[in-house]
C-alpha cells in the first residue's frame, strides 16, 4: 500500500463519518443557541436573537473558545469569550456585555477586553423623549466607567448580522478583521 493514499472504501467511510459529525455539530449549535434565546431574561428582541446567533456562528467558525476556567501549574486562569445579554451594570441594563481574554482570577491580567453592544430598533428604542434621555444617560455613564459602547440599528443587524458579528469579535479579540472566516454559503 502506498503511503499517503487511502483505499476508496476508507475514503467513503471517512466521508460518511464526517457528514454524521457535521449533523451532530449542527444539532448541538442549534440547541445551544435556541436554549440561550428562550431563557428568561436573556435576549428580548428578534434583533438581539439574530445578533447572538451571528456572534456564536462567527465564534464557532473561527474557533474562538468560550470563556472557561483553566488550571495551569496550580494557577487558575480565565480564558476565552463570554457573551452576556441583558447585562446589568449598576442601574443600567445593556443588550450585550462581551468580554474576551485570559487572566489570573483575582490577579494579574494578561489580556482582557470588554465591550457593550446595543441593538437599537425603532420598535424597541427611541420612541419617546424619556427613553432617548435614558439611553443617552446610560451611554455617558458607561463611557465614564471606561466601557466602549457599539450601537447597531435593527435594520443593520437584519441586513448583515455576520458582518456585525465580525466587527464585534474583531474588536474584542484583537484579531484582524480580514482574518475572520465568513462562510460564503450563508447568503
């Protein structure tokens, strides 16, 4: 048998297994995103649900790990990406609070970045003067606390959620925008 070559039946079996793994991965992704979107107090609006799904899709496609604890040489590190929806900071609620990095719990931070993302839809936002004042006051407060705030309109999110997810994840991970994979079969 020639090294580097596989028999036809082996190639066919690999292909069959690959398709089954793909189905399992698709079902797992579907269930994870669906469960997150229907959890009480998680995502409130369809545009938030679309953006969350897009963020998780681009995260998965680009192999960005979820936030997890790692014990390395008896030191606890927090590593990866964490996405919270309907996150409360003091008296204000944010559509998304996203953090990425690796740092030692309770100590030195090797790398850590945070971002607030607001999904502004005419259906849910800026309907009254009081609501506009609240949003502007919230943004000023968050910025004064050192947070970066990205705003996206509902129509932007619906039109191209993957583009927005790449912008967000590029910023939060410091990965060059052009290095992100965007599955061309999505369209």
